């Protein structure tokens, strides 16, 4: 936050401020999140370029999108299978792939990053793309935990930089968190809100604070469940049952932690703790640290707080 004045000056001095209508988007990262965003954008008529480091990854991304669409049309067009086939064809025609990020952003309205949660990697990416993308192009990160201001600091378009945090699985989850920094222009923020609505999502406006809204409430809740268990005040099974039946949550906190990934939860808490070491909500958990050190990350590794076959 110490760079705030310098960053605002940089951003405004290079501004090409206007309300951009996003028609062509470039998504960096062909993983589950990036592919999900690409699917939704293509389904709503946007032209999408999906970028990753290799053709093999991108082919798997396209296969994943097509497979997801087939599941959708199987339900939606049960009585009209030919209409479902046509929909898949039209959506897939809206998606192109590239392993050259620099070329992919030269004629785009919007660059959205959905890569590894590593600040330096994201800064390096945007710093490089900033030099080749058009002046009007809006940049955004899909990060769930890193400060947008810090990611944007590697660019000269601070007024055209924001956050757009989707939730997994993207085609199913209706919410999008739209994050503005102190330097994000109103025009940029409005463009991000309108784009989210054009995708059929419900956007909520967020400040650039740790975890935005959802994770800022959800992660400390999950961590307090672990601490409750560590204190011997409830078994993980009883805590999960209590929150499902008593609060109406679809999953208990330990089930949710295993689904999200214990390594992911620890990564988020470590980052927040470093930013605000005196905040008791961001304190460490010996049990969580132990499980992560043992490689027990949850469902993806077959064991976390629970064991999975």
C-alpha cells in the first residue's frame, strides 16, 4: 500500500479512459477455472482466446469445455438433441486457442488471468502483456486471495486494472466478485460489472481487501472450525453435521476444506497472516500445517481431514 500515490499517478498519466464494451476476451490459463470462464463467455456470444503454455494443455481444455457443454445440453435439450448439437457447435466456434500470450492480446478488449496463485508470476505476466496490449484493453485477475493492487503494480494501466473473481465450477456458480483498487477508474469498474452481467452472472462490488467478501468470511470460518476441533470442543464429524443441519450449509467446514484443498487454505492463510500478523483470525493451525506437510491435501490426494477411496 506504500506505493499508492506513485501507482495512481502512473495509471492516470497513461490512461485511455473510456467505457469499454467487452466483446473479445483473452483468458490466460487453460485450467479448470480458465476453461470454465471461457465456456461461459463463449456461450454468451463473446469471442474467446484461451491461452496456455502448451498445445496439449489447450487441447485438454477444449475437450473439457465440450464435455461440460454435452452435459448441459443433455438436460436442456433432451427432447431436441439436434438443437443441442448446434449449440455446442456455435459455442466451440467462439473459442480459439493460443500458446503465444503476446500475440493473443494484441487485438483484445479484455485480458483475464487465471493462473497459479503466485504474485511474482502474475506480475511478470501482466508486466509483459502491458507492453503489447492495446491502450483500451482492460486487465483483470481471477485471484481469490492476492491483492489486486500488488498484481497491477507491474503495469502502466492501473486505471484499467481490476479483479474478477469467479467461483468453481464457473458454469454453475452465479456469483462474480468485481474488485476495484484505489486506482481503478469508474469506467473500468462499470465495464467489469456489465461484462459479468452479460455472462449471466450476478456481480457484487468489492474493495481490494484480503479475501474480498466470500473468502474473507469463509476462510476464517473454516479455520475457526479447525481450532474448535483442536481445542477438543467437537469432533470434525459433529462440527460438519452441526453446520449442515443447524445452519443449512450444503457442506460442513471440514468437508469444504477437503474439497477446496488444505494446501490452498494454508496458502491463503499464510499470505493473510504475513500481511496482518496481529490479526487473530489469520492465526496458524498446527493440525492444518501437519496435514499439508504430510501431503494430505483433501479429495485431490485421497486424504485430508477425511479419507477418500
